[in-house]
């Protein structure tokens, strides 16, 4: 199979591949274990091939890939690709957005479960139709999410307090 890419498209392909590889491998690595993870096994050879092309091809993009000094068969992303590229900025934006969405969702779900387990004014689930229960749950969780979203927009994490076990003032 042959693919023809322009000088503009090839760096973008490397950026997309880097983003995909980061998503696939960023959470399954144990720094103490030198063995490749399943994701590294699955994608490692292809990423090495792309980085080799980027580093060595006549129309490559050596600013994004370099050869390992100890192993001439191994290529890896440069610091520029990892820290100062459209790909790294996309990853940073994604992780920031995901953090806030996950935090808001989990806090809202937690609060909803606490409310429904202790509020005697809440009608029993059996008194509602499944559609009514779903709508009521959805509406309340949205209210809680909006409350947290507004708080975090105004104050970031400044007002967030975590209680650790019995030490309630930590």
C-alpha cells in the first residue's frame, strides 16, 4: 500500500498518530516494569515506523522524531512534539476538559445518591413510572452539575476541601 502525503499533511499525520498513541498508552504503563504494555505491543512497531519516516525521510519532519542514540532501529517523539506542538496542546486541552467533566459528573452523581438515600421527602421509586423516575433523576443531576460547574468557573478548586478518614480537618 502506498500513501501520498504533502509536506503539510505528513506532520499532521505524525501529530494525529502521537495523539492516538498517547491516548492508547498513557494510562497503562507501570514505570517500574520495563516490559511493553499491551498497547505498546499493539502500536509500538507502527509508531516506530512513522517516527523513522519523520526523522529520516527526505520530506519528513525531523522536528517531531529522532533516532535513539543507543539503538539505531528505535525512533521516538522529540520534546517539541511532546511539549510544544499542536498535538501536545490538543492533549492538554483534552485532559483539562476531561478532568472538569469527570469531577463534576462524579460529584453530582455522589450527591444525588446521598440525597436519595436519606431524604424522606423523596417519593419511593415504586411510586413513579420509569419515565418519571428517569426524568426526575436526570433533572436533579443536571441541577447538581450546573451548581458544581458554576462554582468551579468562579473559584476553580479554591473552595474544594477533602476530608481524609477520621481526620476531618486535613
